[in-house]
């Protein structure tokens, strides 16, 4: 498994300028001029599997594209605004679409507080993607991910183009935070600390499976504090930015990492990592989407893995996650039904 930031960058460096037809992809970023969109666009420019980088935003995308286009890697970059059919041009031919468009949190807000603004942004971008690039893999970053992913699914279903294997909620930042935070507790290198994080992407729906990590014996207050930090780590950034937004740089790195995993997988090197997908794991309990380890391959989410052995502590975390997840998913589905 390609796991770590360092390895991702090493890989990108090694493969620079070696694109072949087999790993040449058009990747579109919707919301490319934002706090996440800009560094994400830069990191994608450094990925040699990306040969066409298509940057769209309501404002600023041509400037970001001109800037990023000077980075000396062998790909073209184009920036688009809504006028002159910009969204259609940005999406046509795209094989992978990343959606960081939408407002971020301010101190005191939960991700669910973003729903009213971001639900319609994601719905409208999904409509365009369904029309202009119905076969593309969609990576949803915009929050609340637990609801925006179901929104994309509902839009795609309504257009008759839904392929559950091609839709992903990006939860990679939770996985990277878990590695980082456990390494701080243990004084180790985060590159050697893989942690499986399952459930969803907000508060108690984020469930790190520490019993499956290198440190299954962490317990007591240390365990409680670590789990809380992984679940609410985003709040540290929101608070420190003091009204100027949420995680952007670490998030861009997380999204670039997941995009790289997907691009590697569709080019034939399968990767397994957690992501929020249409999942059979808890469907019988009415939970249509869940994050767990997923093996990515040429058709997308090829194998959704079960959670594995959990301890009693984790069983309780999963139970709490399921309650919120069910509501978050239902909210997304209802939104599209009432506001098609
Ligand atoms: P930002 O406000 O800096 O950037 C958002 C960009 O989206 C802006 O440039 C804006 O013009 C653009 N935009 C808004 N509506 C659009 C539309 N209809 N079409 C195209 N572009 C549009 O926000 P930031 O910090 O980049 O965050 C973006 C989203 O990512 C937020 O919803 C945030 O909560 C989420 N996020 C997700 C994380 C995850 O782990 N999945 C982690 C951190 C943030």
C-alpha cells in the first residue's frame, strides 16, 4: 500500500516526465482557486499521471492555472470560469474530478452547519459532472462529506448514470491525522504508523481502529484523548485560523494522496485505503455509505473490506458513529428529493 506522504512525494519525483498513454489522465478540480484547491492543483501538477489539469472556480481559476502551469512537469493546465461554458469545458473528457468547492468552517461550527450552503453547490456541480463526464471518478472533499457524497449519488441516480464504484468521499485527512497523532504519543515516525480509520468524516463518525494499529495496548485517558484528537483534530486548525477557514494545506496533501492512489489503481497498481463509499457493510441497518478499507482498481472501488476484529471500546464508537451517519446520509438524500 502506498501509505505515506514521504513515499508519495518520492514516487512523484521518480516518475516525473515518464507519462505513457496508459497513465495519462485528465483531472478536473472544481473549486480550484480556494484554500484547498490551490495547493491541491499544485500537487496534482507534480503528479506525472496527470497530463491534463483542468481548474474550475467561480473566480480566480485562470490565474491559478497560469501560475501552476509554469511548474516544469509534462502536463497542460487550463483554468475556467462559469462564463463561455467554462464548466462544460473543464469537465469534458475528465477521468477524475475532485470537488473542494464550498465554504469551510469558522470557529464554533460543525461540518453539518455547512450543509445549507454546500449542499446546493455540490448538487449543481454533480449535475454538470453527470452530464459532461458521466464516467469520471468523483472525489468529494466538500463538507459535510457524510451528506455531500449521498447528494452526488442521488443526482447521478436521477440522471441514470450512477456507478457506486466511481464515487468516493475523501476521508484521507483523518487517516493521516491518526498516523501523525499516534506518532506524537509514541515518539515514533508517522510514516511507520498506519492506522485504519472507518465510519464517516465528522466528529464521532470518525472511528480510528487503534486495536489494529501498531499500538493496540494504548488505554485509559491516553486512549480517550487520542481518539478525541483524531475525531476532532480539524477543530484545532479551525480555532488556530481564527475565522480564516479550516485545514487547507494538510487537506490538499491528503486529497492529492488519495487521487494518486486512485490514478495508480486505475493504471493497474491496486491500492487499498480507507474511503467513504456506497458500502454493503451496514446496508441492512439503513446505512448506505460507510468508510472502510477499500481496494481500488481499474473500475474504482473494487473490494470493500469488512472492519475486521474490533474490541469493545471500538464497538461502542461504531455504534455512536452509525447513529449520526444515518442522519447525515438521510439529510443528503432528502435534500435532493426536495430540491432536485
Ligand atoms: P475556500 O472558501 O477557501 O475555497 C472554496 C472555493 O470554492 C472558493 O474558491 C470558491 O470560489 C469555490 N466555489 C464555491 N462555489 C463554487 C461553485 N459553485 N463552483 C465552483 N467553485 C465554487 O474553502 P476551502 O478551505 O478550500 O474548503 C473547501 C471545502 O472543503 C469546504 O467545504 C471544507 O469544509 C471542505 N474540507 C474538507 C475536508 C475533508 O477532509 N474532506 C478537510 C477540510 C476542508
